[in-house]
C-alpha cells in the first residue's frame, strides 16, 4: 500500500555532527572538459528537492493547493536568504507539476506571481510540463497534450521554456508518451517509482533495471534523456530519492551494484555525474509543519539557518558533504541533465518499448466516469472545428469560454492523477466525487462551445427565406460518406435533397431516446467542413429499400445482413458468425473459451426475443436485451452498402467485480496492433519484433485507445475493432508475466478493480449505467491508416444542425465548405482549433503521419495562408515554414510522427 512509503521520509539526514566548510567551486559547477564522452575529474552529485504530490490521497484538493502556495512562498524566502552563497549551495526547489504554478497564480497577486516567474527564469525554482503526477496508460493522446497547455501559455506569456516532463511513482510507462512529451518541448524526464501496490517483483526487476540512464525514444525517433534508477536502499530509484541525502550519496558512491549498472560505455567506468531527486514524498504533516524536524546545530564558518517546518536544508547538506572527490550541488534537475548530456549523451543507449499498465488500470474502477472524459476528448474535435469556423468570421466567439477552457484542460491533466489507488487518508467516496467533478467540468466546456458554435455557424450560411435546410459537418480531415441524424419533429412526408450533388439522398425517420430525427446517407462531406441539405415536401427520387435484412429464427437467433456482411446474432447480443461477403464469404468470428464476438458471458444465449427497429434505406438496427453476465442491452446497426458493424452496449446495473466484452476471431497466427498513447504498438515482445519490453513490464492489460486490429499471419484477412469508451484490454490468456500473442481474442475491460478490492474505487461508486460501444470492419491485409480512419469515423459522427440565417448573403458558402485539406492520405488531421491566445494568433492544426515510413504533405487552408509556423504541441512557436507557390504549407514527418502548425489567414 502507498501508506508504507512514509517510512522512507526522514529529516535525520540533516545530521547532528559538525559541518566542515568545503572548497568553493566555480559558479558553473563544471570542473572538467565538456567534450562528449570525457569523464569529469570530480564526481558531481546533483541533489534535488523535488516535492512529490499525492493529490487527493494525503489530503483533499483544497488542502494540497494551499500547501503548494505555502511551500513556494517558503522556498522563495529561502532562495533570497541563500542568494549570496556559492552557486552549488544556493537553495533551489522543484515542484512536481505546473499545477503548483496554476494555484499560485490564482491565489496570489500579479506581483507575487512575477516573483515566481523570475525564479523560474533564473533556475532557482523549476516545474515540469505535466500538471501533476499522472498515470498515462489510460489517456487519449490529446488528453495528455491538453494537460500540458497551461505550461504552454506560461511559456509564451513570459518567454519561458519548460524542458522537463515527468511521470513518477507508477512502476510502468507507455511507449508513446515520450513522443508526446518531446513534441511538446520536453528534453528530459525521470522516473522514481514506488514499488508499492505493485505486481512487479522487487528482486531482479524493480531493483535491477538494465539501464539506469538512457535515451527513451518513440517510434518517430523523438527522444528524452531518461533517468530511471533501480529501486534500492535509502530511497534510490524512488520518488523520494534524496530523502536521506547522506545515506544515498554514500550508496551511489560506494555500492558496486549501482556502479556496475551506471557505466559509461566509452570509458567503461561509472558515470561521474549523478542525479538524486525527490524529498517531500507523501508526508503532508511534515510539509505543513505539523511534525517539525529536529533543530540544526550551528556550523562553524556558515551562517546559522533556523530549523524549517518544511525540512529543507539541502544547501547545508551540499556544503557539508562536498570534498575533493565529490561536489554536491543543490539542483534544479535541469542542471544535472544538461551536464550529463554534454558529457555522455552521445554514447547513451536508445530504447523504445512499452512497459504496459499498472496503476493506470485503476481508472477502470470508475468506468463510466472515465468513459465520459474519453468521449469529451473525442467530441472536442467537432467542437473546436466549429469554434474555429465561427471565430474566423466572429473573432470574439471564444471570449466567453476562456475560463471554462482553461479549467477543462487543467482537469484533463488532473483526471488521471496517479492516486487512483485510493488507499490513503482521503476516502474513496471523496475521490470518486472529485473525479466526477472533473468529468463534469470537462463536459461543460466541450458541450458549451459545441452547442453555441453550431447555432452561430447555422446563422452564417445563406438560406432562402422559406427553405428548410440543414448542414452536415465533418470534423475529420478527409471527405467521407456516412450517416447523419438531424432532429426533425415535423412531417414524415418529405424527402432530402443534396444541394451540391443536385440529387435526392436516401433518408429515413428514426426515433432515438424518444426524439424524432431524419437520418440521411450523406455522401462526400468535405474535409473539415460541411455540406448543405434541403428538406422538401413529398416523396423524392432516392432509394427506399431497406439497407439490411434481419430474419429471426425459431430458436431466437437472427441472421442480419447487408451487401457487405452477414451476421448471426444471439439473443444476448453476441455475434456468433461474421461473414465477409466481399472477400469470398470468409468466416471471421470464432468462439473461444465459450465466448464469441461482443460476448459478455460464456456459453450463454439467454435473453428476450430480438427485435428490429428503425428500418430504412440508410440503416437497420437489431436490438437485444439479456441478463447474461449482467443485465444489458445491445443494439447492432448495419448501414447501406457499408462494411461497418456498429455495436452499442449498455450495462444497466451496478457491478463490483471485473468484467470484459470478449471478441474471438477466426484468424490464424494473428498480429495484434493497438493504439496506445501517441503511438501504434505491435503487441509482441521486443525480442519477437514487437514493442513490449521483454522484462520489467506488466502484460495482463494493454492500452486500447481508438482501435485494435487483428490480422492473420498470412495477410489475407483481418478485422479492426473501434473502441470509443473504454481504455484497456486483455489479449487472449495474457497474465501479469506473459503476453499472449497467439490467441486471436481481445477482451475489452468493461470495468473493475484489477488488483483487488483494496485498490481503486469500490463497486464503481454505485453507478448503474455504462455505455460501452464498439464497431467492427473486415479487411484484407493490415492498413494502419485505414484502421485509424475507420475508428475515427465511428467515434466522430457527422454533425447536423439547422441553417438559421434568413439572408441570401452570409460569410460562408451556401452549399459546401472545406477549411483544410491534406495532400497525403497517410497524414491525418488530428485536431484543428483557435490558437490559445485568440484567432488573431492563428489557427492551430495538429497532424499525425500514421504510416510506418516518413511522409510529406501539403496543407491547404481555405482562407489562404499569410504565414505558417511549426509549433510544439502546446503551441509555442518553433520555426517559420515557407509557403509554397500554390499557397499551400509544405510539411514533413518521420514515421508515426505527430506535428503541430500555426496558420495565419490572409
């Protein structure tokens, strides 16, 4: 349990023996040649007071927020008091997240915050890009980035750069996080793990890493200098590493095991530059002065320093322990990394692997709340595109939303805060209520800009006075054909006309949640744009035959098919057969361990009679209701001439155990790929050509973001699974210690306390409704871009809204419009938004090359581009991009690289 960690925190290392004045080093703290690979003449040990935060574990959010402010004030004062000391012995302080700065700015005066900024600039204070300490395995990539945005705004406002990003305490780490951090401007990172509440063994794993420091890389080649020491005595390798400075300094100086791993491959000698980070730990009592440290004795030759309620005397420790062999330096962490990189960076190993999930999994103990956040992150695509279109014509649009935006992005940085273990002084009920509050604030921002921008855009498209028109918005960066639902309480005796194509389109009337809609088949809706349709009275010329047929047999199963697929659906909503009609009638479903596709309970076919609903020329839905496993409903929808199979599951009762939706496939020797966090992983061990670390990892639950894909070993057939709501899955019979790469089955985690009833939120906080959707699509050989496009189309439906203008002249086109187009189909528009500082600072476009090879693409911006700049993912400018003669913006990408650009309109 996390509570065991308090024993590692002590003030006894301040010592009761007399201090001996040390030789004063130069301010640079560099005593050797900076030639790469050259060993420094004197060992340099960087001692960093990095204060670790256990937010909503040790105390509630309000208490922690106040501690942040008090500690910053204390360390500002201490910095002033030691400002005239030689550089290594000046007090420095390292917060473990930008949330410290966020709270200080909101509670203190502008002048006081300017004082903090000055100390950040001179290196006395430091903070990383990340909001606080998070578990990243369950996060969508865009949620990771939005959690870094406050630091980005500070960078631009104060001409700062935050070059560190951290994810401490949890024992594992996803692969793609490196690329997201590096793309946001980070250069350095460190891991200090807990070793508690962990299924990873201490001996031979946590206490013996193969590398103590290395370049952590992503698939795109971006990298961070990673310090990740083996967990050992006196806090080494933990997030409290400097908790006992004298003992840990002695350990790294003398312990042969540590020195044997901390080796320069050029000189074959131990590195002479060592970083020891972390002091505050979880002990809030000590932070707040409830438990003061013992007094510090007077030291001959040094100014007297009173005992601190915050137990910070690193400047005295550093001077006491420095000698001819070792220079101890009070560190802001960046000084260690820059020093180490300059001497050893050129010869370090590079490693790109994923270590799986551990504490990340506990967000599944609040499955529906976590799903709400994931849905909001996805809905942000459409909401921000709408806000951009409106802002280009009405620049003041975002003004009323800035407070909610900033709060929502900060909440995304907090939602996956690492104390999901929920085993501390803060009760599980308090933690669950806080998580729900964050989810509500995130939803509020996304829903508010989405709904207001829909109305405003509807007033910016011209419409003849008596015409009944609506527009259909495509939030994705390529033209697409899909269904669209438009609320229509009026007459059913109508038809719908595509103004661009000049022809009627298939439509039907559907009832969803007791509301009547027109559902149309919208063809070729432009990239990041819209198309206009008109509702006209009477019958039209479009097709009216049903999009699919359903025949229910005497035993209760249903055969359900369209032009592309044929399904056999059981009464519990499981799919017993899936025939790919376009590829020779191949059977893709398989029953494994009694479980078929979308199966919730093995060997069960219990349920009410299946029923068919919303039959029409666009789609047909087959609905099941069953108590198999748990009471749940399943709605399966097929569309006209489409190979997409939509599945909507709703669990309608509470549960406290661990549950899965299973999908078994008829695919021999499958390759299984999934989107993790900012990357696409091949789920095999590194020694087998995959992306999972061979050791030091957990293998029982992989991250499942937008999609999973299983393709047969011979490349003749496969299937893509889209996943809008959940975050993790178990491959076949995977265990903690083994990754099953041969069983063609994926079990998507519906929810539960993975590591037992003591970790996570119990009983799903009494939630009784869980929406958990999927979609399936058959294919031939694996196509990574097609897999992501399929998932994005499923999870980002076309958006329909009425055209409200009564004018014939409006800012936007009467029939169709496209804001952005991209020349290379492998490069996908990931997001488009108004710049954080406003539309006068441009439009931000984020693009992802999904191919496993480099790509170039021209980005066309419909208003025309006056200037373009490449930025970090948090919108800090990097360099200008020359605009091509045809007005497009040339962009280039490494394999699987995500890039961000600022476009200023003409």
